[in-house]
C-alpha cells in the first residue's frame, strides 16, 4: 500500500509540473515562423568537375558565415568565402572543393564538417542537334535522363528518326549501352520509340556533361497519283520499303489507276533523278519480284488511259511534295 500511495503521489506531482511548464510555454508570445527559404534543386555528384558560372551551396557545421548561401563561381573560376578566403573552384571536383574548404576551416574549427552540393550547372552543357524543336545546348541542372534532356529540347519533330545517337567524351567514361568505342570516347544508338513505349527502359540512361545527342531525320518516301492517301511516308523503323507495302499503306490504288505503268523517281548524287518504270500488275501477279523504294524515292501512280501525270516532268512532281500529307510507318 505504501508503494502504491508513493507512486500515485509522484505521478500527480509530475502531471502538475508538466502542466505548469506547458502553461508557461503557452504564455510566451510566439513569433510567426519565418517563411522557409526556397531550397534550390541540388545535385549530389561528388565527381562533377566544377566550372565558371556553376552555382553551389555549402553546408558547414559551426561556420554560419559560409553555410547555406548559394554561391556562383565567377567567370575566372573563383569563389570568395568569409573566414576562408578566395578559392579557385573551377577544375576541381565537388569532393576536392569540400576537402579544401575543410583544410582551411581547420585553423578556426575543430573537425570541420562540410558538404558541397551543385545547385545549378552552367558550365558543362549537353548539346542536342537534329530533328528537335529547339536544337542547341541544354544545361544540366540536377540529374537528367535521356528522355528528360530531349524534353528540355522541346521534344522530337514528326520527321525524326526512331534511332538517335549519343556520343560521350572519354573523360566521362563509356556509355552504359552497347556502343562503339573511339579514341575520343564512345558512341551508341537508342531506339527512342521502343524506349517511350516502355520496351527498353534501361536505355533511358543518365546524360552527363558534354554528351552530344543527335536526332537525325527519318528517311521518307513519297507516293502521288491514283492512291487513296497520296503523301509523304516517314520510315521511322527502316531505311527502305517495298512498293507493295507503300501502296498498301497509301490505302491501295484507285480503280482508275494504270497498274502497268508505275514510275519511280530516284535521287542520284549530282545528277537528275533516275526514272524507273514498274509494271505493278506483274508484281501483283507474282510475275515480277517486288521492288524496294529507297529514301526520298517518289512513286508515281498514273491514271488508266490518261498519262497526264506519267508524262509530267519530275519538276512538276517535286512541286507537289510540300503540299502532301505526312504519315508515319
């Protein structure tokens, strides 16, 4: 009984004391909490080589003079810190800069604790060229994947090929893809259609500074005349297409088409286009082997018993191309 009475008394005393403390705390006017500073996006990449115009953030225990203040590396590659002085940061990795700041702080702080993070990358761009909305340099600010960098470039154009090329400088290591190694680095290809469809997610690699992303235009073929859908057809997955396949993609020939006198206009380097006559009727009957159309070929399907289009010059046909609808295979 004595033990229970003592426990009850102690509990009551603790409750009274706690209540008093809470009351005292509540009686002190509270200051409105300061709005938290907007935290910049950081990139934890200790081997990143800093350069002019990069922005960093230093977090240093017991060194409020330099801690939690965004610092822009000058055009000459320097930063200036209170109590630490001027440091040439360009050319150093983030890890190396951390080590130098620690060494300098040891004169005034026992066991300095310093972390440096990259908040803006302005010195090491990625270049995107070719069939994108905004070709040119893209600044890496934080970790960026291939799809994110293409998005920063505005995305690919309708005429873009599905196969894009990535080139990486030797100093940044090999590309984590099946690639060709060169003395200056590595080069790899990525099927962007398969990637965006989720078939090859492993190819959505992290892009590093100075990577070059090339988005070529896809090869195209044209069909004009007596088909259901004359137009320009983009070969996103292949470099050639057969006549049978193209006519099928174009909705087939019309009932008035002259199937015995198709014509192909084929580009020839530094020469007029080559004219090739094709008996499409024989191909349909299996008497003649189907023929592949090559990039930039024009397939002309004339009218039956009326050779106006067939007799037209290649110049006349070329004038039609800009107004044609565009389709993708």
